[in-house]
C-alpha cells in the first residue's frame, strides 16, 4: 500500500506560480511512476503530468505544457508540480497518483491522494 498526501493548493491570482507537493508513505521501497491529475467542477478527472520512476522522463497534457513542471525526489519520497502562469481554467482539485507504468490514463494508477484545491481568480 502507498499513501499519498497532497499539499500546496489554495486561492491564487491569475498569473501566479504555486507549487504543489505530494508526500508518499508506506510501500515506497518500490518506486512508481507518479502523476498529477485534476478535476474541475462538473468535469471528468483529467491527466496533467507524469514522471517516470527515476525522473528521467516526463509527459504533460497539452493544456499545461510549457507552464507546469513535474519533478520528484525519491530520497524524500516526494513529487512536485510547479505551476506557472496560472489561468482561471486551471481551477480544479489536483490529485497525486502512483502507477506501475509510465502512462497518462487514469485506469493505470493504483494509488491516489485525496486531492488539493487550486482556485485561480481572474
């Protein structure tokens, strides 16, 4: 089992640059690919970014490419999402998730955090 806890959300002005963090605990001796997803009100959960087990590969949704950066520190069992140039449409609950595979699909993820709200004001 892996437990994931997100932090760093809140109310941010458009153009802001918050940083989300996800702390993993439990069975962290097995390193997973780590992803960030988000779910806006009334919408389905969508992929944001994923980073491979050793941090060598990343992938982003087109909507955040060039603005968001995913990174990880395996020694600390943490993964971060640096968000820049935020837009009101980035408002959502952001979830951290762990997967056995370097995939962007929700179904590939075995473990999920409870999410952290990011609200972008215009």
